[in-house]
């Protein structure tokens, strides 16, 4: 449980840092500094590719030492975003925090499969609940003592949790089975854009934003339970994959159809994510580090492909990008489901 909680806090701090980075790239570098849209692409990609640094260091220093160092960097960079009011410093801090978050993901997996599966799902749930309390406004943009205390509690909690956890020197996944980890990118893309976006759900279904956020929170709780029960089974994962891809493709359908899909897609996405994460039974971090960094880089690539057409013609509309991403998610999901046993009992 402690490993799952630690993974969840890493995800919460990382998600907040990524959103802050994306905001800084647009309103600061593009709108204030005047950097062109295409010139922003390598700047946006750099922190995600830089996530490879921590898995490489873990090969030299071991998982525990690298995890401690990475967690301290993530916490301090996130705190810097909270207390500093200089856009240049904020940009660098969020970039460092984002790179560290990406690099920590394979180290979280090294603690065991449940740390990454449950950690990401619980982290997404907590992150959504925090945004809901702030009416959609991230903690980093909220002034005052309470948001600062919230970040301090998250950071201190993560460091305390790490002290209680026994860690292997190395714990990775095989290259073949680990390829499905790339699916983290398209899955998180749709989680943030559609599945767990109160604005999108509210716009398409017509329900209020606060009601949509409350519904998502309840569905996230259900997801955690379903993943424990069915997280290692092939048939539920296959059915869930169909639901996830269908919802991604039909995200702009009428309120009735999308309303029905929105009630089941969050638990379905949890089962698909569980299927994508193999057991950490290898003594090397190379595969998990590579595939997770590639997946997170794909996340930002899909985000750029979706939002750049607002400013530039790239030959694809946003709807076409969304459908292409759904097809990619479906392919990666099929690879993951194929590696799942037909029926296996136990935790995720």
C-alpha cells in the first residue's frame, strides 16, 4: 500500500508540473517572449526526453539512491513553482519537475507492478479531486497559505513514504512484454483531453461542471476496486479496450451516446492501463525506462498534434488527430491484452 501511495503522490506532483509547463510554453514563451509555435515543439519535447537521465543514473547508482534524488528534485521544483512569481524561473522549475517525473516512472515500476498500476490510477483520481476543489484551477496558480501547505504535505508525505519502503537494486521488465508501456502516452492523452476532463464531459452531455467532476471522482474509486478484481484478466481488458477506443472516437457524439460511454470509460481505462503494465521481473531498467519515456514523449507529441492546428495548418484537423490517437491506443492495447493471461486471480 505504501508503494502505491508513493506512486500516487509522484503522479499528482508530476501532473501538476506538466500542466504548469504547458501553460508556461503558451502564455509566456509564445505570447510574451514571442517564440514561434514550431520553435516551441523541441522545447516542449526536451523535458520528456530528458526523463531518460534518471533510469541511466539508476543503472550506476541503484534504484534507491536514484529514487531518493529524483523525489527530492521533484518536490523542490514543485515547491519552487508554488512560491516563486517569476515566469522564467517558473518555466525552468516546471521543466525540471516534468523531466524528473517522467524519469521516476520506471523507478516506481521497479518497486513492483502494483506501485505503477495503482499509483497512476490513484494519482489521477487525487489530482482530479484537487482540481475539483479549486474549480479547475491548479494549486500552482492559487495564491495563499493553503495551496502551499497542500504541496508541502504532498512532498513531505512522499519522502516519509519512501523511508518505509524496501527497494530492490533493480527491477525492470523484458523488452518484448514491456513495449505495451508505450500506451501510457495515448491513454493519458485521452484521460486529460476527454475521459477525465469535466469541461469536455459537461459540454457534450450538458451536465454541470461540478457534477461532472463529482461523477469522475466516484468512477475513479470504482476503478481502483475493479482493477484489484479484474486487473490481470484478459477478457475484461479486451472489453475495456473496445469501450476506451469507442469513447475516444465518439467523443463528439450526441449527449446520450457519449453520456453512456462516459459512465463506463474511466473504469475501462483503468483495466486497459492494468493490462499495459507487465510484472517487474527483470534485473534491468533499460526496457522499462525506454518504453515509459517513449510513451510519455508520445503523450506530448499527441498533445502538440492536437493543439497546434489551432494556430497552424498541419494537414489534419483536431478530430482527425483524435481518431488517429485512438487507433494507436487500440493497437498498443491489443499488444497489452495479448500478453495478459486468460484468467488470473489476485491484485493488479
